[in-house]
C-alpha cells in the first residue's frame, strides 16, 4: 500500500478547488454500481499498463488520483521537487524499457518537470507526465496557476492529451503509453482538469495497446556491406537494449572483424572487456576512438544516428563508403550525414537475427573471414584504448586537492562487477568515463542533452527499479545542488545509493569555455558550497569527507558496503578541467 495522504486529509488548496471540495467526497465512492471517479479509473488503467511506480510531487489539482493510489499496488514515490520526479521517471524508463511515470501539479509544477520532458525527447526515452490542470470552466481567465499545456509542451512532447471526457480516461492513458513507447520513443504529456477527475464514469479499463516491433529485415544487405568493407564499424546507441543483445553483438563483431563504438552516453550497451569495443564518442572521449570512427569505411548505426555531439559537430566520420542506420524510427530523426540504407527494426531482434545468420553461414564462408579480433583492422585502436583506460599520465597534482586521475584509477579495483552509474552534465564525469570499465550488467543513466541535476534522482529510481545492482551517482557541486534534495527521498525510501560530490567551487565546464573565449575574465561561475557530508548526515544518510587521494578508493568501498544512502564529498582543483592526457 502506498503511503500517500488520502484526498480527505487536510491539504492546502486554492479557492477554486475548495469550491469543488464537497463533490470530492461524493466522487471518491461509487454513486452507482460499477461507477467510479475518473481519477480512480486512471489509477486502475496504470495498473493495467503494468506500472510499478509513479514519481510525484503532490498537488491539489490531482487529489483524486492520489486518493486512487492510496490502496493501489502501484508504489507512489514522493519526491522533493518536480524536476527530481521527472528525472526518476526517466531513469526508470531507461532501466526497464517501459514508459516511466511522473505526476505533478499545474503551472509551477509542470514548469519544473519540463527539464525531464526535454531530456526524454532528445534522448528518445519513453516517458508519461501527468499534470494537473485548473477547472475547465476557468480556462482563459488567467486563473490561479493556469497555463496552456499544449503550447508549453507541444514542441517537445510526442503528444499532448487532456482528459476532458471522464469516460475516455482509460483510453487516453492507454494511448499515452502506446505513443511514448512506439517508433522513436519519447515523452507524452497528459493534462488532468481538476473537476473532471472527480466526475463518475462507468467506463472500464482497456487493454494496453501493443507496441509493434518490426520483423528483422535487411540482414543480407548488412552482411554484404560488411563483406565489402575493409574497416567496418558498428555504432551502438539509443534505448531499450537488452543485456543479451549486447553480448550477442559483441560475439558477432569479434568473429566478423567489426569494431564497436558507442554513441555519447551509450557506453553501457557492450561489455568493455570485448576486444572489439573501441570506446564511446562525444565529450571527453578518447582521441583514438574518434580516429577509428573517422577511419571506418562502413558505419552501421544500431539504435542511434549520426548526431552533432558524437561526430564532434559533424567534423568526423564524414566520408564512409557506406552508411546504414538500423532502428525503430522510420524517419531517422537527428541523422545528418551520408545515409545509404535505412532499416526500421527493433535493435534486439535485429542483433538476434545477425547472430542466427552467423550460425547458419556455411563453414567455408566463415573460414574466409578474419578468425580473431586481434587481427582485425581495429586492433591497434583497441590496444591504444585499453592503455588509455588504465594509464595515469604525468606527475602528482597539488596536494591541497584530491588527484582524480589517481583516485578514480585506484577506485576501479573496488567497483562491483555490475553496477548502475548515474550522473548529470559536467566535466566531473570524465574521470569515471575514462577509468571505470563497465562489464556486462552495468548500466549508465546520463542525459544526452547535457542537462544538469540528473545524477541523484536517477540513482534513487535505479535503486528502486534495480535493487540487485549497486548504484553510484556522480555530481559536480553545481550539479548536486540542482537536485540534491532527492537525497532526502533516498533516505525516506531506504534506497541503497552512493553519491560522489565533486566540489571545485566553480561551474567548471563553463569556466573552461571562458578561459578559451575570454581569458582572465571569469564571470558568473564561482560559488560557495556547504559541507556536503554534513548535508548527507542531516538528511539521515551517511556522509564522508575525502581529502586525500589515497583515501578515495577505500572510502568508496566502505560507502558501497553501507546499506542505505551514502555520500562522499571530495575537494578538487578548480583549475583542472579533464583527466591528464
């Protein structure tokens, strides 16, 4: 049973909602056989959709939905800010492949949740955001917290729906989930007029609409392109990959002499121990990975496309002989550059078909292919990448600050074999990207659109949706302070997470840009920080202050062993932007 306060409890409300309050008590209970409120029907439809959790900040505009959740098996996770609720829903979608669900109130609440909608749109993540609305009769009068939900979200969500007809509640919810997960996944926003939720309906729940997965096709065309290529490479990206597909792809690539490169923020698809894995593209990537991508004469995109970040603003990988894109989006949104073949397919099914095709190939044909990854065209790039991942270059840093190169390299020895890594945007993530290998079963939760503040709330959702795997969140000091309040949610939920706060007292990434464009004129980028370890303890978690480089790895190991939320506060050099090269 969820711990949400029922609608009959004392809750602050506007004059508009107070005026309709007498009807709430009537609507909460069936007035006739088979009748129930639209808000309760919405909750029953969530159950029908298989929703396990909703992430919310409660609001007066959807009290009847909260009341329906009171005795629902759907778990209600109460967050401290709507941005955190949106991040948690987005993270759960990444981990499960099903639309994550967030609920917020009208106006200010919806505004705070916009960041998750934008991220879900650019990252192609299925998300359903429910937002309360003012009573229908007050629309257009600039009523308290009124906003135009279609105008706000229409350019960023795949679809905006409004429950104006209580009898259509279940159908609208089913439609929202179907749209969010179909084709190119993305966010759908559903508006909930306050008084409509209270109206009775005899309409039943409806069966969830199936999401079609196109049958694998184009296998022969891909195989022919690989056979004709001297330097074939697969670029993996997108959402919804299974661990089995990642393993099958690595095995297939190793046999066929195909290098594997990951799109930005997609480096958890393939086990990094695979000799075919050459690293991720994008910010803080290895120069050798970019060179391998540029050298490939066949670019086979699986699940993703050629976008600006992964191609260094379209400056690399410009002239492959053949380009093939395979993914669920029939329009290949976001792909800019050569495109010879577009195959609409579910990547997991497509990879399974590739693996099956390899097993069925004649032995004579298999004998003609390179027998080992060590002899493949990409082997020198793999050697360089492995060295880069494990080598700390240069001498000591200032003893006043923790040396992240040494600390993160040493910490790699205490990491669990499989874990979830969550972070937002900032240079602080570069050290983990370089020194922390991801083995099969590990997952990454990070925004492709460069949004700050995702790490802590995403870690909370990961601990709830994937409790069997340890969770580590990374955050810069600026990043943590944007949604660090969700550490309190982790304590409330008993979420087993470890947060590392990198404190250099500046917005480091922006300072780097300023030093390049406006040398000697830092402006608007410094900050004074609290004691983050004390903050964690004040919330009810465990807090550690790590001042010496040699203490980082053992303290991280201790924090990971702690059952419950823990936080490491590390002080780092504000003049150091990236790992030593």
